[in-house]
C-alpha cells in the first residue's frame, strides 16, 4: 500500500474543484444576464475517494507514482443542463477558455455506452496556484442533462454495491431506464421553445413583483406612509386574485415609480 500523505496529495485537486465551480457558476450568471438564458442549470464538483483512486489505478494498471498523469478524474466537475442541445453549447464555451486546456473529449451522447450511460466528458489541464507555486492538475468535466445525471447517479450507486458485477436483471432494467431518460430528453427538446418562453415569462413576472414591493417599501423613506399602505393593499388584492393580473401589477409599478420620482425631485429641490 502506498504510504503517501493523501491529504497533502489531494490538496491541489480540492483547490481545482473549488476554483472551477466558481468559474462555471460565474459563467452561468454572465450568460443569464447577457442572453436571458443560461445553458448551465447548476454546477457541482467532487474529489474522487481514495479507495476509488486505488481501485481505478489497479484496474487500469497505473503505477502509484504515476497517479497524477494516469488518473484523469481525481478532480471532477459536473455541469448540468436542461436540454441536450445545451451540452454542445457549454462545450464550445469551455474550449474557448484561456484559463484551462482541453486535452481530449469523450462523447458518450452520440456514442453512448452499452449500459445506457450518456454524458459528454472533457479532460482538461488546469494550472492551480498552490502555496508552493503553480501546479498543472488534470480534471474531468462532465456535461449532461438532469435526466442523464439522475440515471448515472443511480447506476453508480448500484455499481458500487455490486462491485461492477450487476445482476443481469438489474442491468437490463437500468438499460430500459436509460432509454426512458433519453426519450424524456428528446421530448423536452421538442418543446424547448415553449419551455423557455414559459420560464422567461415566470422570471419576468417575478422580477416585476419584486420591483413593485421594493418600490412600495421606498415610499416609507420619503415619509409617504399612507401612500405606501394604500399601494400595498392594492397589491395584496391583485396578488390574492386567482388570476394574478400581471398587467395590473405593471400599472401599479408605473404609478409607484412616478410617485417616487416626484418625491425624489422634491427632496433634491429642498436640498438646493
């Protein structure tokens, strides 16, 4: 058994995972602001367990002194997407980045595994700045849909339980489940535009509501207490109505903003 200090060995990988998670989450936020839709749904990361590193090294016949170059996925990032089409788009963004280098890719979507596993993998080199200087770390980025991830998580748990010797019945049922997950992804892609429109409409309505409530609250700062209470009551009536008339909320927001503009102008004139 290798006698290395595993805690120290894994430190650069832990740092790599944390930094890449932040960068891809930032990418998601930026794309959402620029394009009103981000192909990234959410990002997770993990460090491979020591027992899994040892198992993989044994299976692939990787010498213990070559783990850093022989095991590509000690640091792992998972990027989840809503639609299959988003996976390719995210891959394009990753290839264009200057802070990492894509070494090679594994397309398990076009060429899915016999088990039914589907995902898009990118093996990258990432330069992490440690206390002892720069270190190039290998990391695996997996890009998949939510349906693909659900299936892969279950399959991984079962494979761990049965040490990759799944009973034939379970193997067949998992394969059927993978086909069902793929059918779900295809169905979601077929109504993608309708889904995106509905999501945008929901988000727009939520933003309008937030703007209105914040604007009503601002009235108190200008000592327009009665007006604030009146507008809050009008909002409550609209909100409690099962129809929740969005246009009425928009009109109310315009009114409140107009009142705030007048109040702000009066304060500025008074200061002069």
